C-alpha cells in the first residue's frame, strides 16, 4: 500500500508569478492517499489571509518517491 505525507510549503507572489520561498513543513506520520487528501482539503481549514502576496500550499507527497 502506498503511503503519503502531508507537506505544507510557503509561496510568495512577485506580481507576475508564485514562487516557492524555500520553507516547507513535512508531517512525518504516513497516511493513505484518501486520509491525506482529507487533511489537506481546504474545507477542513479556516484561513486568515492578510497579505495576498504570501500563501501556503498543502500537498500529499508519496512517502517513497516524493511525487504528488
């Protein structure tokens, strides 16, 4: 069975495009894809965005291959 990790990465907008700023957080607990997708689903989170030039991105990354 494939296992996935929750990854939270930080992004900035330079006026033209979004760029990864180099910071990310990886939850070390493995999940099934269905579990991981439930965690990163935007409906599961409440957000307070005060600066539209920065955001976070939540992804499910395959534990062994690093692929989404």
